[in-house]
C-alpha cells in the first residue's frame, strides 16, 4: 500500500494584515513535514498575487516542501490569467489549483471563465512546456449550484479530461458521503487521486458560515457536539480537533488517497492533529 498524502492549506493576510504572521505560521507548519501546502488566492488584485507568490516561495524555499497555488478564474479574462501564469512560472511555481471561484451574491462575474474546466483547458493550452501540474476541486456532497450529484460527477470528469490530475475535496463531516462520492467518481471513469478535505471546527459561528457556503450536511454526532460545547471556545476547539482526528483515522483506515487539512492559519490545531495521526501516513 502506498503512503497516504498529508497536505495543508494556508491563506494570505487579509487587507492591511502582515504577511509576517503567515510566515510565522509556515515556520511552525514546516516541522510537521506535510507533502505539500496550498495557498489561497482571494480578493485583493495584484497585491494579493504578490502575497500569494511570496508565500509560495516561502513554502518552497524555507519549508522545503511543494506549494500548490490557487487560481480562481471567475473575475479574470484570458489576458489576465496569462499574465498571472507568467508570474507563477517566473517564480518557479509548479502546482496550480484551478478553480472557477465563488460567486458573490448580487455581483455579476467579470471574467471569461464560467466553469473550472474552461480555466483548466486554457492553462493546459497556454503551458506549452507542461511546467504546471493542475489540481482541481471536487465536492463529496451536492455543489450549491448543482441540480443533482450526477451533474457534479460529470463536472469532475470534465475537469480531468481537460487536464486536471489531482483533486482536493471540499470540507465534509460525514465520511460515508465521501466514500459514496469516490465510488461514483470511479464508476464514471475518474482515475486521478481524490484527496479528502478536512476542516477542524474552531468556533461555532465560523463553521455555520462555512456550511452555508458549501452545502455540507452536519451529522447528528456533529450537531450534538456543537450544541454541547459551542459556547466554550476551548471546549469546541478541543472537541473539533477530536472530531477531525476521528474522521482522519477512519478515512486512512478505509484507504483514502490523501488528507488535505484546512488549517485556517492555525498551527496549534494542525500540530495537535498531526501528533495524533502522523504515524497513519507512514504505514
């Protein structure tokens, strides 16, 4: 049996925030020796691109691990994407997570890429020397804009056919949902690795917001945990860590191809989960 992938995600500082805080987070995460660290590319225009690239360089050069840089195309035209790709290539970026990006309610998208597979095909055509490995997102539960799970599976297969070769899943809290999703994907002919995205609960409001955005279903076990410990910051943090550990143990036991930990730039939580599960990834 091959080693299971263990990866993490960080994000650039918010507006007026210091990139040094992200560097400090990375200095702690590097001790955990993840297989790669992804870095988001949120709102913020050119300054955010610069921050993203600086973080990617830090991951590669100081952490000594691979970086995977997010690229959402929803508000970019082809010329803008080509410019960003040139910057990534000049910076030595090797791995991209190609995303459509989130729609903002009441705001018309300003780009040329309405779906992720369109962006993936553009990257593949632009990247003549095949420098980039293209990652993409997948959804164990129904995407908020999908009519049924089969539409999601068709979109997944289209991303792979367009050039994506590794998938990172949206967060979920019921492992059975992920197992059924993987089964459907394999029946549809998807061959690329499907890595499970795990987000530890850190606070009640934050998880409620994420669930509203992602359409993730909350099992009774999870909601009881939230009701019991949600008003205590330390208790919900510790219970959330325990819940994530339980998910990871079950996933690895059942042969998951990878775990992608959404760290929320919180090295304490990442360390606790790593301490409890690291040996699983070495068997």
